[in-house]
């Protein structure tokens, strides 16, 4: 830690309270936090005992490091209101934790001379002490000017994380990749558990866990090469049977199954792992439940 900051947190939600607790554990002083909901107050009491809860403008004025941990869509207005009210000042470090936004959203703060940083933890938060351990090794997506890069990396190190630099113009795509992988995974797993429950399985989560743990590890290590299952094998009748039974027992899951089946089919065809005749047969089955699509051309490896 190169400098001890007086930290103010605007948005004592799951992310804000945990990051503030992490910075406090690293030796920084948490001056105040802003959070109006009952959940925020409980979270602050548990993770930040003794820290006063104040209005956002008061928190900002008393901090030399201001963390803005509000929802993405609220962030532009929060920055503008704080800047317009005179709560931000030259030399102050203002950092937000939005994945989508970069430095542009902090322009009002930069205009008054603040040092601005985009600092996004690529992790899902529970808002409890469990998250503090998870911060160790967590990757933080950073965007900062040349003069603030060392400071940004120092803050990540204080939290036990690892930095990765994201260009300003790529912040939204970076965030989309994380949201697609994490948020949609929760939806996918929840639907899979629903199918198992409808099939009479008494412990859907326990049944899925070993399979999903292995699948995730293999996918992260090997990408598309980790694909297994009926589509990659070309088991046309199995795919057809799946869709028939899902339609009868869990019709709300049909659109996502079909969408993911198309995406899996496209990847298997592109990699050349599926014979064209099998691929067309599966495409015909899927087309009965959704829009017909043109299959990609298999990738040809150069000699």
C-alpha cells in the first residue's frame, strides 16, 4: 500500500460494502458511506461497523478516495449531481465499479480536477463476508489514464486482486462477455434444475454439480474442444426427443434450449466435428421449433 486513503463509498450495496471492507482490512480508513435501503444499512453494520452513513454529497466531500458503486444506469446522474453540488474536488480520486462504463462517465469529475479510474471486479457478490475471501485472485477490469495506472493497480493489489486493462472503447463488450457468461449461466442452470425436477429427480442441484463443475473447468481450459453431448455426436433422434419432452413438460424452456442448440450446432459445424448430413438433420429438427438458419461453413485448416 503506497498511500492511506480516507475512503468514501456512495452506494453501500453488495459491491460497495465488500470493497470498502477489503480496503479497510488493507489499512485504509473508511470515512463514511451512503446507503438508504434497509439492506444497505444492515450490510454496512455487518461489514463496516462504526462507519457513519451519510448523504452522498457529505460522503464525497470528506473522502480523498471516492468509490461510486451504484447501478450502471444511475452512475451518470450520480457523477453529475456530485460535481454540480461542489462535492468533488481537484486531486481527489474518483473511481467507479461499473463494468460497462469507462472514463467518459466520470468527465464531470475530471473537469474539476479529480483523478478518475474505472475499477470493475469481475465477480458476483453476495454482500457478505464470504466475498472478502473471493476477492483474493479476483480480476479487476481497469481503465485509467497514464497518470493513474499505478494507483489503480495499487488499489487492486490492496484488495488482493489481479488487474486486467480494458480500453475505454471496449468496456461495454468486456462487460457483455462477463454478463453473458455469468448471468445467463445462472438462468441456464436454473432451467436445467427445473427439467430435472420435472423428471422426478429429488436432488437436481446435487445431480448437476459434478457435471457442471467438470464442464466449466473443461470449457475454460479447452474452449469448444470441451463440447460433448448429442449435438456434437450427431444424435438427431435424441435432440428431437429432448424437444418433444421439454415441450410437453417445461414449454418455457424450449426457446433457450433451441437457441443454445443452434449455437452449439454452429460451433460443431465450424470446427468440422459434425458430418454435414448429420448437421442438416439436426438443423431440420431445430427449425421445427424456431427460425430456420443457414449453417456455417466448416473451417479449413491451412497446410
